[in-house]
C-alpha cells in the first residue's frame, strides 16, 4: 500500500518476514503516479509501454505520455528502467546502495553542478532481510527530439554540411563538461558516446545531455580520483566510432586541460591514450581478459545444469561475476 508523506517519500510497508521495499518520488512528479495505476511496488515492473531495450537482468521501457493529476496540460513521457538480481549477482549488493538509487542521486548531482542530464523522477529498491538487493527501478523524463553522439550523422566521415553541429564541436563540449565534473571529484564511469544525447537548437547549435550513469560517484582520495578520471577519459574516447581522429583528440584535450586534478598535461595525455586503448581491448592484457571472459561464458552456458549442481563450479561462477575487465584495465594502466 502506498503512503504519500510530506517529504515526498512514498513508502511501501515491508512484506511480513520476506523483504523490504522503498520508493522515492520527487515532489514535483508525485502527481504522475496515481494509486489506481501504481498500487504496489510490483506494478512498476508490470507497467505497460514500449520496450526499447532488454538484457538478461535489465529492461528499459518508455511509458505512455501522462498528465499530472489535477494539472491540465502538464503532460510528460517517462522512461522506466528495471533491474532484477538472481542469487549470485545479488551477493555483490549487500554493502552498497542499488544501481537505481545511485543513478538517481548521480543525475541530481549533475544538475546541481550545472551539467545537463536527463531529469530523474523516482526510484525504487527491494531488499531481502539481510540487505541484498532483489530488484530496483529508476524513472526519468524522456528526452524527446534527441539523438546520441554515437549515431552515424556524427561520424567523422559524414558531410559536416549535412547536419547543424559537427562531432568535433560536440566532443569539445563534452570535454568542458567532464572537466567541470572532475574538478568536483565526481566521476561518471560510463560516459560513452551512446550515453550522451544531442539536442539540436534552432540557432544551429546543439546541447549534450548525459544519461545512464548507474556507477557515478565521488572519489575524494586523490589516487582513486586519478583512476576515475582516466577511466572516464578512456571510456569516452574509446566509444567514439570507429576511432577518435587526431583532430578530435587534439580538440578534446585542448578543452579539457590543464589537468583539473593537477599534474603534467603530457602525462595525462599519455595515460588517457593508454586507457582508451585498454577500453578498446587493444592492449595485450585487456584482449586476453576479454577472450577469457568470452570462453568462460560459453562454458557456463554449455554446462548450466552442472553449475547449479556442483558447489565448487557455482562458487567459481560467482567469483567470475566480478568485473575482471575493469580490474585488469586498472593493472594495465599502472604498468
């Protein structure tokens, strides 16, 4: 049963002896979630809409446009992202907040920093009595009339006269935004080109909008901050398809430097290039790690029943759920 409190916190009463559920809605969006349409936590996972992305444990759905109750004309289209956690992935969630809550907080923080991002609306989390996340979801406002930086129209091979804004100018804009974010010791960890929306303006300019940042966080300790910085730079530059050109790399670093965390600009360029190659699996360590993970997934899929029956194999499977790629990428940066 939903209960709307004064501080915009919609709380579900815990199920007896099973799990606890929590839902937080920003005050200005509370009127979009009527009790008749969302009577329970489960209703968010069953909400009708257009599914635009489906993975093993993730689903992204565009909900039908809705008007705020009692507010004529206030119509918005919302995006619902749901996560589910089977037993083994659930073991990694006991000592951390859910991905949905982390992204909700990250999007709000970007807005407070003056960085354009999709507008967060609500999030929900379901935990076991031991504190492990069983499921969670995030609701954001749909950014209409946008494309993303990874689309073909922003390819360096396309005719720049065929669209209002070239990819080079957008890369420069992203560099300025990342610099501003990193100055505050905040790091996105997933600033891929496909996670950066582009909205064309009437004056032939364009604005970039960040989305999909479920791992964003602040890192105050300088060594960790430098690692987060190199990861952000490497992830973004590696995601430019097919590869970032020399011109684009020059424009990016000209806008990003001097180093907001202090230190040599030449060293940052070198380490940023190495991080980019690591994210593209173009180094020995990362290419071998990716090959190992691919073979391991094929082995598990071919021996699924055995993995369930054999405790030792099940334990190894659980350990492989850790992000080996990021670990070896970090080791590779230090060597």
